[in-house]
């Protein structure tokens, strides 16, 4: 897969690239997994990178959209130090019960990336620690990779059959670069 084909990897945030510590409102709460930086550096050499995150705490009032932006800005600044760049960070701030279009596993943000950045979804991937992250990929015609970090172990019995399950971000990236 070459960069010119514009395939992408859509990364979940909490439990996938940083520790899942609930609704984050401050940069100091961001804790990268030890493998995140080397893994994303390798991945970024071959794929466009996106973050797609459901942040229902915004709708519930426990955090604000400004909090989310501050945390995301801190995270991307940290990673930019290592040459890791994201094309976009997409946030769904809604609660599932409202039936919004953009919450994962709806393919909304992958389709937006296809329109806005010319991403080839059929050759793209998601990585995440919730079955919704895998179904998100399937709903967009992409491939989902599950990680057992974050909530991964707890929900692994709810995965679609034949899901590629990996122990964490490093192994997920190994799989993608091997496919
Ligand atoms: Mg997650
Ligand atoms: Zn939404």
C-alpha cells in the first residue's frame, strides 16, 4: 500500500492510543500506551491517519467540547513531536440514545474522510477497543482490527465473527502492514 493510494487508518482514541481513564477534560490526564509512538510512526509512513472518537460526556455535561479539543490538541502536539500527523480528528459529542448520524459504528466520519480527503475506504482500516470500532469499519466497507487494551478484553465476545483480534496498538499495526 503506497501513500498515493490514500488508504487510511481510523484510530479510536481512548483505550486504543491512550489509556481509557473515562471522560478526559485536562491534558494531564492523557497517558499514551508505551507502543503508541513507534507504532503510529510506522503506520503513518504508509497510511493517512485519523482519530475518530465518541465523547458522549459532552452531551451528558460531564465535559465540554472545549475540554475535548484541549485534550486532543495536547495529544496531537505530543505526537507531532515524533513526526506523527493526523489528517483530521473527528468527535461525536452525542449520546447514543439521540440517534445521531455521527456516532460509531455509523460510517459517517469515514464517509466524510472519503469525501474531504479522497480516502479509499475499501483499503482502509479501523483500530479500536470496542466492537463498535470494528462494525464502524464494516459499515464503511473497510477492515476493523480489535485491540485488547482499554475495554477490549471485556467486550471481545461481542465481536463480529472473523474479527482480527490483537493484543494492542503495536500488534494491530503489525497486522495492517502485513496485509
Ligand atoms: Mg475506545
Ligand atoms: Zn454524534
